[in-house]
C-alpha cells in the first residue's frame, strides 16, 4: 500500500468514527456494529431505535461537520479483556467483538484473528470511544469537511450472517479535496446512467423474474445475440490458438468433488444434493473435475499428446447468497469460458505464454487496455490443500512464467484458489472501476487426486500439470461489465441490431424492406421501423436504443438506390449509395472497431 492509499485509509477510518459519534448523539440508544474504511469511502453498521431514511442524512452530515470543527484528538489506549467488557457493557455487538477477540476468532475489524487476545486497543475522540486498532488521523479537524459526503443507507446482517440481527448500514465517502469529491460524485452519477441492470431492460437484453428465481437471468432475443457473438468470438479465437472444445453436462456425482477436493473447500457454493437410487448428484459449480475425468476416459496419454487443451462454454451453478446477487455480475447460473490445459512441467512457461497472448488479444478487442495482474497466493488463513512441495512448485512455475513474459504484477496473499496460485487480470473500465476478468492458474494438486497420468519419454507414468484458464470469466458477468463499459452502445460487430431502416412515409416501406434485404444478404442484423410514427420520433427511438446506423429512405434515396445515413452519435453522414454504406459498415465490423465509420 502506497503513502496516498495509507493516508486515505486513515482519513476514511476516522470519518467512520465521526459518523458513529454523530449517530449516537442524534439517536440515543443506538448500538454499534462495524465501521471500516472501504474502497472509495467508509461505512458504519447500526442497530437504531427507529428506522433511518435518506432524509436523515443531511442532519447526520451537519453533526459530523460540527465534530470535525472541534479538532478533537484521536487517542489510542490498550485495555484488558475485562476492562473492554466493562467499557462496552451497553454495546452488545462490541461485546461480541471483544469475546471473539478473547477466543481468537475475529480481529477488531471482523477479519480472522491469528490468536486469542489478552488485550485490545480502543480509540477515543471527544466523547466517543470505539474498539479499534486504527489507523486514524491526528484529530477530527484533519478530515476535510468540504470533501465529506454521506451517500446511502442499506441493510446488513451482523457478521454477514442471515442468522444474526439485521443492522442499518450508512455509507459515506471522504477525499483529500473537494475537487476529488466532486469527481467521485460525477463518477457515481455516470455509473448510475451506465448501470447494466437498468440498461439491460431498456435495451431489451435480459430480465429477472421472481417466477424463475433470484440470480437466474432470462435473456431476450437481443441479449442472446450478444451472448452468442461474445462466445463465438472467444471460441473462434481460442480455436485459432490450438484449444479443442468439449462438453461435459450440468450434473456430476458428488463423490467426484470429494476426490478433487472441491467438496471440502467449495461446499458452501454448491446447490443442495439430488439423490437418485442412493447416488448423490450436484449441479456442476466448476468444470475441472469433469475435464480431468474426460482426460482419463479418453484413454492412455503419451508425452507426445501434451499439451492437451480442453475448452468448454459450460453453464455452472453457484449457490450465491441472495443478498450478494447483483444483476449479471453476481448470478447463480453462469456460463464460463473455461479451459484446462494438461501439460508437462517443462511446458508450463510456453502454455502460460500462449494463454497470455490470448487474454491480451481478447481484452484489447474490448478496449480493456488498462489492466494489472495480481499474483494470488495462499495465505495463513483459508481452505488450502496441504501440500507445501506442490504449492511451492506451482508458485515458482507461475512466477517464472510471468517473469519470462515481462508481466508486471503485484502479490496478494490469501487470494489463491484452494489448489494453486493464480494470475488474475484486473481491468479498469472507462470510469476507473476495477473488474477481475481473466485468470491463469497453475495446479499440481488436482490431477494427482483424480489419477491423471501420461507416459513420459522414459516410459514411466507421470502426473500432468493442470493449467486453468478463463478469458472473459463468465459470459453473464462480462456482459454486465461490457454494458457499463460502453454505456449500452456496443461496438458495431457486437450490437444486437446494427442498422435500422426508417421509411419517411408509408409509400417508402417497400424500398425500406429492399434495403434491409440487401444488408441481410451481407450478414448484417437489420430491422425496419414501419410504425405509423413521425420520422423524427423513429430516429429518436433508434438513438435511445443505441443502434449504430440509422438509414432514412425516401423518394430521393429510392431513386438513387441510396440511404441517408445517421449515426447514433447524432452525426449525419448524408445520403450515400448502398454499396458505399455496406463497404463502410463491413470494414468496421470485420475490424471489430470501436468507431462507427
């Protein structure tokens, strides 16, 4: 963490304490939960004597500014567990934290603790005291009041469990200057305009229905076209790179996941079991055990067969919590562009290089050119298969492959898969938000557990290395990201409707259909708007639907076998012969260009 990030962390953590003091003073009897700094802001959880509404936020903000103006010092003190119990005797959630600390179950911010604590730290300012390990600014006056803003209210369960009481979470943000705050608020407003959940319905792409169930999207024809184009592009690209496509179904016997290790490490993400004549099945949450089984069923493999690259667009099912479902970016049914490469240890670097080239080509096509790579390693806490030798080999191999390719990466402890380290590609969108998209993982553990073998050059059986690779991750999540990246205005090659023909009057409908037929012959996706509406209304509606090309046709255009071409940006290209328009649009589509001409 650099100095600026540390400074913002202290600033936002301090603002969270100031928020808690303000709420306590305005709503006596409030019980305090957690109040951490988070990306771009902070929050605090409260159990309140009455329901809070957005109308309450200005009064809370005003009280926070008064506390800031007091320039009260933040002071740290250590207490014994018994003294902490006495300090927070009237705060049940703080007492719960103290007891968890004493048992070594939880840190002061809700994270896993290393060992039972004999003493805890508190921070005080003015009349407010909180269980906290810091960091904080020197005094409340160091928090810029003009760069502070409370944003929203949400519900949150204590410790994130639905079995615990529901609290009220107040979100806020604070920056080092008013200009930074204003820029951030602009990004928030722009993000609302680009919200894929709203645009998805406005553009007729996808829907969610209580009749079907939460986290299970329904794709309309336009949305399915975009899905197909995205998947077809990756399929064509990875075929060119030497990947073979397979299909392994939707259900798997539970025993296979016990062999692979997924049952012990992934059970919470699996849907409940289905039993048929005492055989237990699971909806498939991941592909790797099925691909390894397919590898085994094909027959014996020689070192000459490797690398063997299995790719699949498989629908997987994850039992995500309802409260964590978020449009397409967090669903329960997802289609993953998954691949598993069976290779020798000597082939790891070359296979990583191939996967890296593929990832870069696809991300560049979608204009995700600003990304960083996270080397995700196992940490001290978490569910990881215990095999230090194989972990060390996998980590060394992945680092070596990234170094050989000149990949600039940063290390994140505790972010690995349970079976091995990962290179995760985290891209920035046009608003500067970060999304984890692609991943390349090295696995020395699962192939041995499932008995995967190949015959080496010396005639001995050996275990292949498994490289897990996803380019866009899941189709659903990547589509949600793309909608927001392009604000719904897809590149022409990806647009569900590429051109709309607008006849000026009813007598031009026949020519409009002729123009549409000419474009369809050239494989363009075209519609004709023959509604009994004014031309300007049709153009406005097409623009709102973000259709790239709007072709207006009337008497002059029919006589000249032409069309008056408008772009969804509002630019008028005037009349042009159909052949000229087709050549222009074909050039844009074939290049997968972000431009319209």
